[in-house]
């Protein structure tokens, strides 16, 4: 049986977990959320790469066959380093999102929103321009979107005003496709779509990544068996809090949540 | 020469640093900001206590004479544990803030705002009621205030609307004193005061803590010499970013910023 490792800075990667679970109901999945050190999006490339490496090596040591980096910031900063360090396949969320955006755009104008880290890394911009050198990319960070989601203000007037402020450059540039380059942002789809207008295509990297992972496994001869895959959630902060917010992300109760520490020396 | 250790989850503790420096210009100060793991305010008591203990023991090992916990969440959760573990004096920001609030109130109605962790710990509420059992406390978390400060939206209309939403219960209760129970909140004094009305006293724990530390040192016979105290800033994420935001907090350039890791095993 295939065993997939998914990791994220915290809880947002559950949007990726959800899509992978939908695509591969029979796979065993080991989800790792670094909830004690979350967020990654405001931290430096060095620190994000260091944390990501600790987690990927840990998952590898726990016997997963494939690692999926659900966090956009970790994908943006650390993917190459992880691929160099591990012998198993490592998937990020940037390339699938960029591919979907290039396929979706009609006017060649693509918007990308994400954390400060993801945007300033230039990873989406590079990935899009490699696929379509004629594409024009407008990229900007939206640092308040994650705290707004975590506050539960998904459709509040304040959230709409923040969205207008952040998205105005994208509207003014006339983008017809917008990449939601952070795992939390799909939770704000309603407000973002209201602000951008219904004709702008919103790209959710989670779905694209899941279909890419599934395609890869099928090519390798993997058959998704008729069984319910096992699931294990490991987190670096309290399991209770993860269970609480996780319910909002997955619309069901999560069981098998375990607290672990990572990279720390024994007391 | 006295050597003070101040620590915080990140950069916000510089408001405490600033007040201590003003009160004790001749003291050497070692500031530790856990910028790789910031914030603490959304994390569990166990994790915040664990991180705080690592840092306090580290500062103790570096030879400081006194530890000041500049972070409200760390003070709320970890102060007792740190005092049990260390032989040197440990100051938090909760008790000084509570004392100042009890002195300031005329109608006995005190508001407290802070992170989710600080508020749900009940530390301010307990400290105030111990000093004045007749006081009534309204306490509520304001999770968006920190990201708004870090976005630099100090006086934006959106910030004002968020403040109205968070502060309405305090206004309705008729508090005449409001404790700014998070190091970032003094940066929003202007908006908070506009919303609450100029007659409501805003308590900034940083000032109160500095005068308490100074009083303690003077009682011990410490004389603040006519010299400029040395300063060292240690951070767990990149020094560059700390220097950048630190300038906003201190209105001057910071030098002597060093990157360190803490609690980690060697690679």
C-alpha cells in the first residue's frame, strides 16, 4: 500500500489533504503540521528551508513513499533542497498551480497572491514564465488573509474591504486568472470572486497538486484499492487546537492526531 | 555592571526594551527575539512554556542577572515555571500592567485586550482581582491587531473598523481603563483611543514593567552609571528582517543583531 507524506506549516495544508484524499481514497496518508512554528509565510528563506528539511527527513524516516509539500511558502523556498536531499519523489504546489493558470488564461494576464515569502521568492512568477514566456504576471502578498480566515471572518464587510485593497492592482491590470497561492486563500473564494468578478478564473493549487500526484502514481502502476486509506496527523503544537480548526477545513471530525517535537535536542 | 535579559516571541518586545533603556540608560541589555517561532499568542500553554523555558535558561547561561519576559503570552503562561527553574529574578509584564490599571480606574471597570493565549489564560483577570476584588474585568482577544501593525496599517479606516468591532463590548460595559495586553498594541494607541474616547486611560505594560525593574534594581543598590549600556540582539530568524521592523519600533537603527538557534540538536 502506498503511503503519502504531506506537510504544511500548520493547518492550511488540510486543503491539499482533502483533495488528495478525494483523488486517492485508498492511500494511507501521514499529515504533518508544524503548528508550533507556524506561520512560514513571514519568515526567511533560510529558516523555512531549515524547518522544511527537518520535516521532510522525518517523514522519509517514517517510511513514506512520496512527500507532498502542501505549504506554498515551503514549496517556493525549499523544493529544490528537499529534492536534492531525498531519494523519494517530492511534489510542491507551485508548479501545478502555475500550469493550471497558464492553461486557464485567455488574455495572458495572470495574477498571483500569496504570503510575503511566496511572492518575494518569485517562484510562481518564474514557473509561469517558463511555461509561457509571453505571459504577464502581477504578483502581490496579502498578509491579512490568513489571520482573517483564522478569525473566521470569511464573508465580513471588513474582509471584503481588505480584499478590495489587496486586489485592486490585479483588477487594474486586467488579469483574467488569479492563482490563490496560499493554502488558506480558497476559504475566501467567495469574497475574492465577488471582488474580482465572476469571469476571473481562481486557481486552487490544492486540486491541481492532487491530480498531479494521482497521475504520477498511476504511471508508476499504483492501483487505488477499494479500502479506506489510513490517516495519521502529527502536529508540533496541541492536538486539541488542530482538531478544532481542522473540523472547519474538512467538515468532519479528525481522529488520530498526535503531538510530536521535531529537530529538538532531548531535555 | 548589571546585565539584563529581555525576551519576546519576536519583535514586539522592543516596546519593553525601549522603556527599560529609557529607565536604565547605563545597563547592558541582551534582547532575545524568537522570530523563527513567532507568534506565541495563538499557541498552547505547553508550547509557549516550553519555548519560554528554553530561552530563559539560555539567557541565564549567558550570564544575565535578571530576566524580563516582555511577551504578554509568555508572561501569562510561563512565569511561574520560569521562576521555579531560575535562581535569578524573573519579571513579567502582567503584574505591572494589572497594578497600573487598578491604580488608574475610577469606576472599577477595567478592560483587557491581548492575544487569544493571554486572554484565555485568565492571568490579567486574576492579577487585577487579587489587587482589587471589587474590580470588574472585561477581557477579549484581538487577533487581527498584530497583523495590522505588521502590515503597517496603523491609522487606516480598516484598522478603525476592526477596532470598533473588537472594542464594542468594552465600550458597552463602560470601562474607564483599558490594558493593552500585547506588546504590539501600543502601536495602535491612536486608533484605540479614537474608538474608546479620550477619557479612557490606556495602560501600556511596557512602561509599568520598566519602572518596576528599575525600582527593584535600586533597592538592590544598583546605581545606573554614566555610560551608554551595551546592547545585543539575538534572533532565531534572519537579522535583516529584525533590523528592518526594529527600526519602526525604536526610531533608530539597530546594530549588533545576531542569528542563533535554540533548543535544536546539531545537524
